[in-house]
């Protein structure tokens, strides 16, 4: 697909969930939501596993006749490793090895594996976008936030390198931070803004839609 064609295309949603060896509790919910949207395809795969990520992209690519935009947004938060991170944070030496690996494999390796499957196809099609949902740099450096902070820092570095390597290829890479704690279920409730207009889980939607627009594609 040429870049100009991409700007005019309205691609149906694909819901891809990150799971482990047991079904992710959010998976069926996301598949149900996708089923309720006209033209949407719901795919549940483990983004941490290369064969599963490849199968998920294959399953989405055919019924949609391609993928115009990849939004890398899977994530495990610090509370999966340390439930008391906001009140009694652990030192890095106290972090369980399995917990460290799970967060890094989801928040960094998974992004690499899915992008590795999608980008060659979008290059062959003539264009597309990769959007990486990021966090602020304070979170990346915050004491008590191993492995979450390093996994997010690695994800930003990966995206920046991807952007350089894909320059002038027709495939663009964007980093998209939510600009604050959002009600996604990962931060505890007392860490969220108390203002009624504080960012919710859907804060990224309008920004992603703009990146999928013709205005963004034209560079204006």
C-alpha cells in the first residue's frame, strides 16, 4: 500500500492481547469488544512468544487485507512484581527473577517480536505506521521501579532506532506518551490524578486516530 493510499484508509480494529501460559483475564473481554465493532478482528496471542506473535499477525493480516498501523501497547506494570511498590518499594536485588523476565519480555521483547513480524509486510506493501505507547523519563529512572522502568527505557530506545532505520521507507515510527498516570489498572488508584478530567484508559485513542489520519501522513 502506497503512503497516499494509507492516508485514505480506515482500517478495522485488531485487538491483540498479551497472555502467558494461562489465559489472560482481559483477553476474553477484549475479544468480545472487538466482536462488537463493525469489521473488527479480535486476536489473542502471547506477544512474548515469537511463534505466537507471528501467528497473531498472520491471523489478522489476511481478513483485513493488510495492517496499516501497529500500536504496540501491551504491558505489565510494577504491581505484578511488587504489589506494594508505591508504599514499600523493593531494591532491585529483591526483585524475583521470574517477575523481572516477565515484565521485560512483555514490555520490550514483545514489542520487538510483533514489530518484527509487521514491518517487513508494511515495507513490501509500500507504507504504514508503528506507534509505541511510552512513559515519561521519570518513570524510567524511578527508584523501586525495576524492572518496569528499564523495560520502558529499552522500548523507547528500540523505537527510536526503528525510526532511524525506517527513515524514508514509507513506514514511520512514533513514540506516544500518555503524559501522566492513567486509569489502566496498572497504577494503584491513589497514584492517579484526583481531578475529574484526569486521563483515563481511553486517553490514547484520539492521538492514535490522529496518527492514522491523512493530516499526519502528509506531514502537516
